[in-house]
C-alpha cells in the first residue's frame, strides 16, 4: 500500500574529480568530472523511507540542473505519494508540461535531466513500498507523440505476450546475470600503457566485449584500435564510440578506415539530433558489417521513435537519466521491441550502471525476452559511493536484490564530494588557487 505525503525535497551538487585521471574522456568531452544532481525525497510516513534520485552530469553545469530541480519542486512537495503514482502518467505530464518551464525544454536539455532526477527518486521510493504489475507500468507511460507507432493497447499486448517463459528468464538472470561489456580500458585520455594494462586485466577477469573511444585523430585511432584488437584477438567483440565528433560524410570515411578492426558498432558518429544523418551512415556502413548505435544523448521518446522509423540505428542505447526516468524509458523499450532493434543501454557515469541494470533486466524478463545482440555497458568507476552498488560476476550484471532503484549514495561520499564546499573540492580548489 503506497503511503506518505512528500514533505521535503533536497538536491545536492555532487562531483567526483575523474578528469584528474582521464577517466570518462572521449573525443568531445576531454575532461569530465563525473557528477550528479542528487535528489532526496522525504515523506511524513512513519516508515521513514526516502526516495533517492540522480541525474548524471559532467561537472560544470550541475549547479544549473540543481536550479531546475528546485524549479520543479512545487509539483512534488505536499503531494500524496499515492496520488502521484496513482496517476503517474498525469504526474509525468504535469512535470514535463509545466506551462512556463516547458519553454526551456520541452522534454529536453536541463529541464528534462532535472525531471529524470526527480522521477528517479519517486520510482525509488515507490519501488521500496510495493511491487508493480504490467498494467500499472503501462499506465505510467505518456503516449503523447508516439501513438503513430505504439498505442497503449499494443504496449499491453507486448507485455502480455512476454509473460510466456517469464519464470525461466527470471531464473536465468538469477543464475547467470545480464551480459555486459566494458568501456573502462580505453578512454581517449589514457596513454597506451594504461590501455594495455587495463585490457589485460579485463581479459583475465573474463571480459569478452570491449569499447574503445575514437574520433579525435585518425592515426591515433588506428594505433589504439590495432593495439586493442591484437590484445583481445579476432573473436572477441569490439565497439567504437565517437561521441558525436563527425559530420556525416566524415563518419563514413573515418569508419571505412577503421573497418579492418571489425567493430560491431560505431556509437554516436554524428549529432544526436541528426536522424537522417544517422540513417545515411547506417546505410553506408552496413556493407562493412558495422552497425550504428546511439541514444545516450537522445532527448526523448520522439527522437527514438524517428530513429527507429528511419532505420537509422542497429543498436538502441537508452539512458536512465537522459530520458524522463522509468516512465519514458518504458516507452522506448516497447518501441524497440516492436521494431525488433536490440537495446544495449548506456551506463557508466555516476550511478548509471546502478539504475539501468533494473531497466535492462526488466526488458529481458518482460519485454524483449531475448539476449540476441544485446549487452549492457559497464564502467568500473565510482560504485564504492553507492549503498547498493552493482554486482558484476563473470562479465555480467547480477540482478539487484535490495528494494528500490539502487540510487542511494553513501552519506559520507555526498558530504565529501559536495561542490564546492565538500572536503575533496575544498582541497582541490585551494590547490588550484581558487
Ligand atoms: C563523457 C562520458 O564519459 C562519455 O564518454 C560516456 C560514453 O560515451 C559512453 O560511456 O558510451
Ligand atoms: Mg557513448
């Protein structure tokens, strides 16, 4: 039984100085400090349960997302949790369609990242209080703008059909987990020696799928891709990620030169808004056996709808904090199922692995019912700051067993990494003379 009135919303700017080690670097984001706008919801219920939600940011700008969360707060404060989740579609729409705030979106950018943080906290709190059936889940989706490809009835039918074999798939997940790939070895800012060392450690740990960052310098890419392909051998899977660095013809040309390293996919070859550009790249690279993957910076379900309609991608990458939380991610999982495109989520960042494991394991059990061409990203940074960190066994995500959305950070971590007054930042800023 859902209960409690939301009595407090607090939001923290939490940053980790990952740029110091080059972690997370790519062709466009050369110095990311993995960060989060971290939301805590409290209610007046006696159980004392809290909801924790995050959205992922890269350092500077987190303060802007924090402002946007505060601007959304009046929609949440003093509301009964039962009323919120009892009409979750309506609540989602209230947040995303605020008559004034939507002008600085709509359903995209800072205001949508803030929406994700708030809604992730609501899902965390709700999940701690009770379980959900498929009908309830569909009732959380806002179908506005996607009914031309997916209606509520079709969504229910997909979920109904996927009931077959559900028990076996649950058991399979509990025994073997969900297959993962690693991005941790080959950030763009890593020197070759680090790449080699991390790659050989990953091989020892049983990893069989690797992603390498490309896109800044072709000769560098050729050297690094050769190095990693030689290390992992011809059979293991290699993916490449350009983080939006190229124009359309440049992407085709560059990837033609990297084709000898047999990448399964090229991720974000160009602007995430360029649907027809992605379609052109997909078409040009298909004969080389290279698929296009994208999604970590797709603003919303509408962009995913069009990417699917335009046959612009071969692998779809949902993001638990870029889209409007579970609500919007559900709609994308269902559209991907309808178009038979495998979902391979974006993870990493701060807490993205913790969140997205719930979505992808749900996808396997209740939507796609398939592991064909599917895997979830894994990055091994910052898990130690979470109270319920992901558990990886034999290069697979083992299903989380604690109630909630695994979003709660350790109090001490939040305190030390609060920007700019946490201990870690005070020291760093003083050393930099700020
Ligand atoms: C800036 C981020 O680290 C980005 O490079 C992550 C990414 O593209 C991925 O994990 O994929
Ligand atoms: Mg990427």
